[in-house]
């Protein structure tokens, strides 16, 4: 028999069972370090059982472990307390910061205070068979405890399963047809009569129907759009059904006590982790967002010469509008407005201009990378060889090149023409000297933080693409186009054809409007937020900056103070700004899409190596128009845009 432990003797000296102190004493020993071939903690567990037996405390220990809170321990440990993602996240943050007064003897609270981790769960699973039997018989609750815990959990699962938004996923089904409508009765019968074959069969049938319902709900969400709260509830229901099944197994004497104990320890360890809470639920939303973004990105990839020339014309239109946008921005900035009003005015300027591009079918070059990266990630998921993926990357880069050139080569002469027209009509230049000088020097690549600001703008472009993807997901989840087309009020105002046209308009343009509006707000308010913190920051968007360069250079030329060397440096800076806008937004969007799709890092690294090799062999493939007769079908089978 193991030697006695002075600390253990002290804890048990007065014949009182102090459960928390005993557990802490046990957990102090390492679950990994061994003595005579046995883990130190395992040796302590043997010692503890011997000491409790010697002092006649086995009975009090069993009574303490089968406290009324044992039902809560079995039914709640490792499962969220709230039925919404935001509510559960807020509760976990509060519990981390503010202490909670737990009821006396509450086993759930005790397990929580012990700060258990994965190593503790692994130690339980590694216990030798003799200790499992010894402690299993001592700590196993009566059968009615298992049944009560299962019934408690069944009531909660039924309430979640019968929530209106979950039932709405199957509009053709009746509420009373839901298996969750019968869950509490079935679990009650199976718990009250664990030996009844019919009651057990009814539970298994109901469990299968509930699992099938959840699988169908997930499929419907994948087909249209994701709600984070609804995904959270579906995952909560899956966990609750699994736990109910485990509890009913124990009620019939079939459960694996060691496996459940390890699961409860892991659940307690993860119960306060925010990352654990967010990982699965948010990943589903991220995946759906990048899917919608990728669908939009398909329109920004020129697969043949016809589409390449169409992109060139579209980008030219975008450059034309951007010249006026840049001039109007400078005019607004000169007004004596309060910062909030000025920010709102500048945001409106950008949003109206960008949304007009959306309506006219024009292209803003740097908006493409985040969209096309999601389309690339969707293709990578197919894992059907790398030749197609490399050609898609080549198509993306050469499309981006022509889109940027189309924007820049049109917006600069148009901006200069606007200055000339202003001088002809008004007799003076539209910009003051300082504003013109800033527009010219702000593009110099090595003066100030131009390149850093260009990289920051790439981040903003990526964020705006997420806004567009999220809006598309929200619209799909709400079935917004269909709802608009069938809304009785809209049909009475505009007629059936008008309401249907409004629905089609929302389906085609809503996500684009949201992304462009978000981009306009980010371009204005992010620098303001930095300024509020005392940090100077500006944005460097390639097309807007090219227009600003042209406006400043033309103004200085009419004043007779233009330095052509600064213009050349500015043109070089425009090129670098375009590269940074593209690479940063594309890299972030691709990283997000790949993470959302769980694609392996090894496959990604191999692909980039092959891309570099292909670029080294033939750079023109990535930069110049596609060969005559060459096409690229990068659409995924089943894509609605195919």
C-alpha cells in the first residue's frame, strides 16, 4: 500500500470531508511525471481512496458527489448557457472579469473553479482498469439522477428546436410534426422505464428524426445563407442530443463512465473560451461570405480576349467617373465643415460615385482583388490538379493589370481636362496651391508614408469585400429578392412587374452597393479615427490617387510652378500604390477564403511555388491579353453565374 501523505492526513484529520480541498490536493500532482512506472497523480488517487476507506469517509464522499447539483453537472457541463452566440459570448466575457458567488456544494461550480484542462482529461482516460472500477462504483450517481438530467436537457433542447426561425427553415412542415415536439415525452418514458424495449426504441427513433432535421436545416442554410445565431443553435442542439443519449445510456447501465468524465472535464475547460465558442460558428459564416464574394468575383475575371476588352472599356468608364469624384472631394475638403459633417459628405461623394459605377457596369480596379481571391479559393477546393488554378491566377492578374491601366490612363487626362475646363470657364484654377502640391507629392513613393498608406488601403479594400459578401449572405438568408417581389404593399404601389423588378435589382446590386458604401466610409473615417488617436494616416487608392496627381499637376502647370521631376516620381508611385493595393487585398482575401474552407497549408505552398515557376517561364501570360482562341472556364459546376 502507498505511504501516507502528511498533507492528506491533515485534510482528513478532523473527520470532515472537504471535497474541493481534496480535489485540489489531487490535481497538484503531475498527470505525466511517473514514479515506479505510475503517474504521480494516479498514485495520489490510490492514496486518497485508501485514506477515505480507513477513516470511514467513503459514504460521505458518495453523498457529496450525488448532491442535488449532480443533475446540473451532468446536464450543463460543456454546453453553452445561452441560446444565442452574442449572449453566450457576453456571458463568458463577464464571467472572466467579474467573480460569481456559487451555491454551496454546487458540483458544476466546483468543477469550474478547478480550472481543468486537456491534460486532466487525458489523465482520466489513461487510468488503469482497477482504479476505474474502484472509483466508478463509488461516484456513479443513482439511475434516477441520470434520468432527471436527461429530462432537464430534453426540455431545453425542445425549446430551442421549436424556435420559430428553426421551424421556418422547413416552411412546408407543420410545427407538431417536428420531432422536437415529442422529444420531452420520449425522453421521459425512456428515463422512467430504462428496461422497456419499446420506450428505448421510441427514443432512438426520435433521436434519429431530430438529427435528420438538423442535417436538413444545415443543408438549407448552405443553399441560401447563414445566420450565426441559427448555426449556434443547431450546434447546441447537436451537442444536447448527444448528451441526452449518453445520459439515457447510463440510466440503462450501458454508459462508459471514463469517457463521460473526460468529456465533462474537456467541456469545463472549454466552457469559458471565446475562441472555442467562435471557431465553428463564425467559420460557417466566413465560408458563406467568401462564397458570395467569390460569385461576384467571377464577373471580374477575363477569360478570353472579348472579356479582356470588355474589362478594358469597363475600367475606362470607372476612370472617367473617378476624375469627377476626386475633384468633388477636393472641393468638399475646402469647405469649413465640422469633422463629422465633412466625413459624411466625403463618404456620400465616394458612395454615390462607386454605386453609379455599379449601376453603369463600370469597374473600380482595386475593388477586384478581394473578389477574385474568393473565386480562386473556391477553385482550389476542387483539388483537380494545378494547371487550372495557375491559369486562373494568370487570368486574375492580367485582368487586374488592364483594369488598373484602364482606370489610370483615363482618369488622369480627364482630371487634367477638368482643370483646363474650369480655368476656361472661371478664369482660375479649382485647387489652391497647397492642395495641388499635396496631390502631386502625395504619390511620391519615398516621401512620407505613401507605401504604408497604400498597404493600409489594401486592408480597407478587403474589409469592404467582406461587407459585400456579408450583405449577400444576409440577403440570401432573408430571401430578400423573393420577399420584395411578393410583398403585397410593393405590389400595390408598383404593380406585380415592378415589385419583381425591384427584387431582381436587389439581387443584382444590393451586395455591390453595400461593399462600395462600406469602402467609401472606410476611406474617410479610418484616417479620421487615426487622427483622433493622434496618428497621421491617409489612404492611397490607385485610381483616386492618379486623379489627384493629375488634378494637382494640371493646377501647378497653369500656375507655372510644375516640377516635371515630381510628376515622374508620382507616376512611379502610382504603379507601386496599385501593386500594394492589389497584393494586400488579394492576400488577405485569399487567406480568409482558404481558412474558411480548411484547405491544407502544404497544398497552398505547392501551388504558389508552381505559380512562381509559371511566371518565370512566361511573364506575359500573367500581364498581357490572353492569346486568341484561349479561354478559361473557372466557374464551379453548379454556379448560378455559369
